[in-house]
C-alpha cells in the first residue's frame, strides 16, 4: 500500500500545475495562521515558521509565476495587484518582527491574516482565471517545476535537474 501511495504522489508531482502547488501552500499557511489565532496570543515559534514559509512562497511565486503574467494584457492588472498585496504582507511581517510587544505583534498578525486571506481569494479566483487564459497546460506544469526549484534554492536545498529556471524581469514593461 505504501508503494502505491508513493507512486500516486510522484504522479501528482509530475503532473501538478502551478495552481495545484500554490493551493497546497495556501492551505498550509492558513493552518499555521489558525493555530496562532486559536491560541488568542502571539506564538513566536509558529509565527517564525509561518513567516519564513510565506516569505519564500511570495518570492518564488513572483519570480516564476507572476513574471510569466505581468506583460500579458489579459493578466497584467491582476498580477500588478498581486505584487502590491505581497508588498503589504511583507511590510506587516516586518512590523511584527520589529515589535517587542506581544499584544502589538498579535494585533498586527491578525491584520496579516486578513490581508493574506483576501490575497489568496483574489489569487485563486481572478489571477488563476486570467492565467489559465494565457498559459498552456505545459507552461502551467513547467512553472510548477520552476517554482519548486526556486523554493528549494531559497531554502538551500538541491533542486530537480528536470526544470529550467529562466530569470525574467519582475518589472512590468509599459503596454
């Protein structure tokens, strides 16, 4: 049975699209956020894990997914909005990190949770819908591989040799 599950998991990984991977990560971060919210006080150990995962997620997502969408008229506006929402999340995380008062940290964390939740809703709705109009299934799968390789690189882990990792500019060009 374990061998069967491993084969199924490998098949999912090989055929996963960027949307599949991002949705899984969104769920993981939501679970960590919920643990802190349920405790009704700031939990540094859980927050540190969540903020590190979130920071890597944001960076990798921008580098390999958003850069594929930013210069396409169909997906440009939503992608710019996604970049902006990422910047807001980063600012709040920095504010949390800079604070020494746990009540302030918890209050700011609740705001971060709201911002991230709204962003996930926007992304899984508007951005994915637009992306599916401009990316082929093969591109969606290749971006998924690039995303995983980028994350592994950011975490200093060896990446899969099967995926290429282009470095497109994250700066939007005028349309």
